[in-house]
C-alpha cells in the first residue's frame, strides 16, 4: 500500500482512511486511532450486521476523546450516534490530554457500558493507567443517558507484557466481549463480563488485523480492475480493446520474410 493512499483509494468501500502508517503500526507498534477505528468498522460490517436487532454502538476513538474533553456532553448530541435505543456502548479510552496533538497519548484501554444495567466496565491491560480517563468518560456518558452509571475497574483484566500491545488488547477484547458474550446471550441470560483467565494473543491479533486489511485491499483492486475493463456492463464505450500497432508490424515483417 502506498504511504499516501487509503483503503478507499484502493477501490474499497471502507470508510476509515487506513494508510501505510496505520498498517505498519498494526504489524508492530502502538495502534493509531485509525487502526482501532478500522477494527470497529470491520466488526460492524462483518459481524454486527448478522444481528440486525442488536443496538450496540462502537464509538470511534476520536468521538470517545471528544466526549471526555467536552465540559458539557449534552452539546455533543448532534455529533454523537443516537443513543435512544442503545443497549451497550464500546469506547476505546486513550490517556491523551492535549487536544492540539494528533494521535496523542501513550496507552489504550476499553470501556464497555451496559446502558440497560447502568454499569460501565473498564478493561485496562496496564492497570491502573487509564482509570481516571475511563471514569470521566463513564460520568460523561451518564449525563448523556440521563442516568448515573456504576463504574467498575476490573482488577482481573488481562495484562500486556510490553509497552505497545495495549491497542491490540482493546481490539481483541472488544471482539471477544461482543461476539462471545453479548451477541450470543439469550434475553434471559446474565452475561459474565469478566475476562479473568482470558489469554490475549496479541501477535495473532496483529496478524488477523493485517490479513483483513490485505483482503479488503485485494478485493478493492479487483473491483477497480473490473471497472476499468471495456467489457464491463457499466462501461459506456462500445469499442472493444484494439491490438497494438507494434504487434501488427512485427507479424507483417515475419510473414514477408517467410514468403
């Protein structure tokens, strides 16, 4: 992928502008906002769509940050998703504090809010680094929902072994809690939101994320290639491709020599 090109410019219909820089960080590094936003979009497009009745919001990192930094969260109602029927919200939490620095901060964690149960669960792979940021985000959401949320900082959250896997932990935990806990539960079930004893394989997670992006890129290039073909039904040209003149010249010279 060229450094200046996003997935959408490769012919895909992916909205998140994933660039080479984002892909490089997925291979080995601290995940960017775009990398996490792409993961959320993929979960929505490829997983949540199988559960049309689910009203679960995966809030993007930029919106999560804006929510925490805004003094009155009610002023953001028009910018945020409609939460009127939402049952759960997933928020990537970043410890950035300076709004003037793009891609700021040094640590990611995950906040999962059950609106119906009025509780917010915080999963921090480097406890207690993001506790305060998660607590503030929980309080701001409570104002938006018009209900006080109980904040639980889960002490048994899986812990990372280096300084760069926090974003990958957020993505994999989000996937597990969404697909293996919330979306598979029956209406009468009491869902266990603890991740105690859960092993997070960050290396495999990075490979999965990279493969998904590569699959999107390749499919986008196939689409673009088909759209450029004169045999495509949508192509307005009625002329088929023509043989190059150099091929005719070479053939004519060969025929003359043989006769």
